[in-house]
C-alpha cells in the first residue's frame, strides 16, 4: 500500500510543480509522476533533517518542503528530458 500512496502523492506533487513552474514543461505525465515521487522523498528527508517530519496535526512544513523539492526536480528533470529529446532528434 505504501507504493500506491507514493505514486498518488508523486502524481499530485508533480502536477502542482508543473503548475508552479513558468512556461510549458514537455516531460510526459509518467515522468512527471516519477519526478514528483523523487521530490516527495527529498522533501521528507529534509523535513526529518530539520526535525519537522512528524508534528501534531497537518505537517505543513513537510508538505511545503515536498512541494519545493518537487518544483526543483521537475524543473531540472524537464530540462534534462528536453536535452535528451533534442539529441535524439539530431541523430535521426
């Protein structure tokens, strides 16, 4: 069940990150979901490092760190995707 939640949360984080980033992102939805999962894991790790991973009520600090990490990962990942996609077009 943990993997299912990771996929769902990664999907949501990836979509939120795409909405926050300016311009159009070209990475496909499955890759955005993977970027969101990675951003969620990094955000959780940062929250644990800062000591705010588990608080009473809603973990706003953890969620904000997850979104920030997802925005960074989606932005960098989309640039890498476009660079790789561009190189594939040049070969053809």
